[in-house]
C-alpha cells in the first residue's frame, strides 16, 4: 500500500486526525514514536511522506506473511534483540547521510499503553551521533483498531507530531537528557 492510500484508509476507517504542530524539519532526522500496533509504521510513513526506514527487531519476521511483506517493502533495518550490531547502525547512518528519515519505537515492542520507564534511549543516541533532530510522535487509538491482540476493531486514531528536539553535545548525559525530553513529550501527548 502506498502512503497516500494508507492515509486515505486511516482517515475513512478510523477517522484519523493528524496534528502536525510545527511540521517536520527538512530531512535528515530521526523520528521516534510510542508503539501500540502493527499499523504504526504504516501510519507514520503515510504522514511523513518521505521514505522512513525503521529499525525493527528481526524476530518480527517469520510470524505473519503480511508483516514480512510489509517490513521488506518498507525497507526495515532488522536488529537482533539484546545485541549491539554495527551493520544496522551503519545502515541507519547511511540513510540519514543521504537525507533520509530513520524511525524507531523506543519501547522496543507493542504495548497497550505508553510507559516512559519501558523506553530505551536508542533514538536519542542515533540522533545525537548523527547530529540530526529527534522528532517525537504520539499515536493514540492504534491499540484499539489493531492492537496486540492482532484483530481489527472500530475506533479513532489521533497522531500528534512534536517539535524537533536537539541535544547539546555527544556524551551520555546529552543522550539521557534528549531521551527524557522525548519521553516526557510523548507521555503528555498520549494523555492529552
């Protein structure tokens, strides 16, 4: 499905409402969102309108054929759980260096509700190391329309895009601060 088709389906089927806030910066940038549903990357891709390459756990592959097809079609960069791999990190930097957008879900997997304590700082680390903005995004309602139960339901979807965040410096304190600001923004947006 092409991004405009995904957007049209989401607007009709789930009455998707999108608040772009300040809008997206010019690429390159890292985009990080909460994660409730297999629909999340498709909705994000439809809204951003640039090629978003997501970093995703390789154990997503092999469970559902339609998910495998979509992951490959969207150019997902697979990561092994619990292992720091140079190949995926290099692929993410290469995409950013060619003015691309890299997407991450700092929760690491789908959850019914957002909990900042469950998130990891990988998106903040990548944005800091690449010296690009970190764009926060909050998705609300995707857990109801296609949540962790993997069944389609009626519901409404709301997507809010936050202001681009930047870190000052490249040390671990900068990464921790950037991650904390991202998590705080998403928590407020999900509750709002």
